[in-house]
C-alpha cells in the first residue's frame, strides 16, 4: 500500500478502526495523529491500512517586502458551493507549526491548505480559500507586516469574502489585531486565531480554536476579533475585541483575556452556538473603509521606580514621533520625568499615559504628579491597553501631521479601545 507522511488513512487492527494522519514513522512501524489529537503507533505487519485522502503538497511561499506581497493578492476563484466564503490567511506562528524532526524544534511551516487538510471539519462550516502571507513567528512582525496583511484582507473582502480568518503567532497577536482594527472598518468578520501548543501535541488547541474562528467568520460579528480557548478545557472559545485583548499567560491555552471589557461573546465548541455579551458592529452595518497609514517611529516606555529620565530624552533626540508611557497605578511617573514630558510635547511629540496595572482607567487628576503630567501636555489613555495605545498612536500619526488633530483623535474612541465605563 502506497502512502506518505500527511496522508489521511484508516488502520484496522483486530476489529478496531483508527483514522488519522500519517506522522513521521520508523521502518516497520506507522504513527498516526488522530482527530482527538492523540498519536497512535502500530506495527505494520499486524494491521490493514486503507488510504482515505492523500496530502496535497503546498509550496512554502514565504512573502517578504511589497513586490512579493503583491503576488499574494492574485485573485483565486472561489469554490462552487453555497456556503459562506471565508479567506484563510496564514502568517505563521504555532498554529502553522510542526516539529522539524531533524532539529527537534518547532518551525512555522504549515500552509493555510495544510490547516484545512489537518482539520477537515472546517470544510463543513464554510468554503475556504487559503493564502500564505508569510511563514514567520509573530515576534518578527512590524508595522509594515500589519500593513501588508491589511492590504490582503481588504482585497479579500473586495473580491467577495464573507469573512476572513488570519492564522497568527500568539505572542504579538494583540498588536496585529489592534492595527487591523484601526486600519480597516469592516462589513464582515475579521478573525485572528492562533494556538498555544503545536499540532503534534495531544493537548494542541489548534483545531478547536480554528473551528471556533470559522464559526465567528461566518457570524454577524463584523469586527476584528481574536478567537482563542476560553478555559483550559475544550468547552468554549472567547471572542475578544481586537483592541481590548491581551495575551496574559505564556503557555496556558486560555492565555487570551479581554481587559477592561467583557469579551464580545463565546463560541460553544460542542453546540457550535455563539452567545454575545456586549454590543458589537453587525455584518453589513458599515461599508468597507481602509486607512492603512502607520508611523513606525513610536515607542512604548515602561516607567519603573528610579528610572533615569534620560530614557525619554533618547527618544526625543532620536526623531521619535510619539510616545506611550506605561505609568504606575492611575497613570504616574516620577516627578523627575515631568520636564521631559514637557520637552516632548513642546516638540509636538504626543505623550500618552497608560497604566501598567492594565485593568482599570487612567486618572491623572488625583495626585500631584498626575496633575503635573497633564499640565506638561500628557494625554490620558483612559482604559486603553498600553499595546493598543501604541498601535493607535502609530496609526493616528499615519493619518495626520496636525498636532491638535492628533491629540483629539487620541482622546476619541476610534475602534472600541476606550470604553465609557470600565467593565470587568
Ligand atoms: N513566538 C511565536 C509566535 O508568536 C510562537 C508562539 C505562538 O504562536 O503561540 O509566533
């Protein structure tokens, strides 16, 4: 019987039937990964094997720079079925990773089509069209990567996608989610999904996360969202607003949490139902608008007790266009930093204050230092997360050079990043 790594096969052994994907195997033995995520090994001469589906190999098209980015925008025809059309764009990260058995390390090598082959249930939910944008770990992304990705997302929506899924490394997913939230006003769902554990591990969260993401992509939630495990069990995923979400654990499957907001809702993995908790933009409510400008020369600076104010001087003197400070508590830095805040704002470098507490709202009107920071021109980031504030600042500075307009846009809620009263 002819089969190869990645093929979907059936193994019969003494009346028991096992189905799964062929893993790297040793001579005379075969290992498969089953739908449950568990691997099983068999001696070849004690089993009967049937080939169910052969793996289609996809070229590894890693895209860098704009010329190559354009190539990813070629229009591929949609399949002919009547399901929702969903574009699945792969950027890399653990959800696109597998073990490199040569080195033992996890590398980002799965393509969007590999994901579809590995999670066949996805095909019952929508008609998918896969594209590889890049095969990188998300720590290697930058504002140009967000812009390239946003161009492809917008192109997909223009050419008929009813929803877009982006598979992404989890480490910096909240930055990309925030960037897309500011750049794109969307009439359809744009869903970012990743996994904390790679596909070769029995505890991998990749298939449940991807299935929940697909359900959100065909739902009426026309927002940029992050869909990931809600608990450590395989019961539901949470749907987080792209500007209110943060990775809060390095390894747990339920690492992503909505901060200062309830999640938009949850997807029940068993019933496949979506329950929502807060107001959200509905499918078709807003026309597609794309404002891709981004100023990369912005910094997020964490204040720590005793920190030398010269840190701020570095950014001012080195041509940075905007600063976000992660202050203490309600949003404070030491009195020694205040002249530097004044120096920045005199030079028309906006300075936004956020809190390293993450949860809660900035209020620089309670203590002297806060009051003096406001007098020096600092802008309170309200209940916006520090990372979201940074991305917002980059985006606002990419839209206008008018300092007063910059300040008023920074104070305004643009994409759900500032809530009127802080929840949760
Ligand atoms: N550091 C990698 C990334 O963010 C892997 C982590 C992950 O995907 O969960 O892409």
